[in-house]
């Protein structure tokens, strides 16, 4: 299992709109082959910053499966107008030490 961590910085004041947009496209992510679970959380100290954490079966399921898919294009099309910059995305192994 691999964990995708994506930092989403939204345009000022657009946190609620991002949450609504995410809720609308959540099924696209959840239906992706290799998707195990996910969560979207708002930072406590930077209200216009969110963390999207997605557990994938393996790295290939994300980068070779979901990323190039039409579902991913629709997923990002809903979120991108609300973002002030491209998401920062990294992958870490499940159970990595802090």
C-alpha cells in the first residue's frame, strides 16, 4: 500500500466551495481501481489549505491508473478553478515512521 499526500491551497475564502466540489467528484476517486480509502482535511492554522490523503493499493494504481484517466481529468476540473496553485503531491509508504 502507498499513501498519496496532496496539499491543496485554495483561493482565499474558497474552503467551503472546495469541500462542495470535492463531495461532487468524490465518487470518481472512490471508484478508481486500486483506491482503498481517502480523506480530505482542512488545516487548522491555514484555513485555505487542505490535505488530501489517499491510500492506494500500490503506486502504479495511482500514477499509471488514475492519473492519466478521464475520471482524474473530471476530478481535477472540478477542483482546479478553486486552487491558487498546482497541488503538491508526494507518495509515502504505508506505515512510514514520522
